[in-house]
């Protein structure tokens, strides 16, 4: 059970990091367009 939980946590962490980096890219693109 612990092994399964570990992989699930790692997946959610990786997913969160991907979402954050995507949001940062969007913010950068939006800033470039507004300037």
C-alpha cells in the first residue's frame, strides 16, 4: 500500500509542477502581448 501511495504522491507532485510551469509560460506570454 505504501508503495502505491508513494507513486501517487510523486505523480501529483509532477502534475502540479507541470501546471505551475504552464501557468508561468501563459503569464509570460500575456505580459509580452500587453507590453
